[in-house]
């Protein structure tokens, strides 16, 4: 499947400094309409999931779910990340295609 592809692409986006990680920072990017796509891990806490999805819904920011926080973190060279935002349209569109 596109498992490896989306991780490589997210890694590339991260190296291009187009990825923001961490709940507070992601929500800030969404509020400022800079987040083009939000990736949320399926193992996020209910509280975090609700906060992020509600915020994204009110700002019309697409959200895609990925299997785990470790997968998400690993893709950007960190330990574990529950939520990341992609701030560049090209990367966001391609990632969305790969993850849908």
C-alpha cells in the first residue's frame, strides 16, 4: 500500500520545514489558516481528538487519520507525535491522496 510513500513524503515536507507538530502549535496553525492538512493518530486521547477535529471542522481544514502516534512521529524523525499539520498546499494535497 502507500504506507511507505506517505511517510517519505511527510518526512520530505518536514525537512522542507512545512510540518508543525504538537497539539497547541497545530491548533494555532489551523486558527491562522496556515494548516492545509492535519494528520491525527488513531490513538490520540478522546480530548485531543475532539479538540483537533472540532477546530479543523470550524476552519474547514481537512483531517486524515493515521494508525499510530509512533508511525506519525517516526515519519518526521521524532519519537511519537499525536498530531501534525502540513502547511504547504502541494504536500498537503499529495498526502491526502496517499492517505485517503
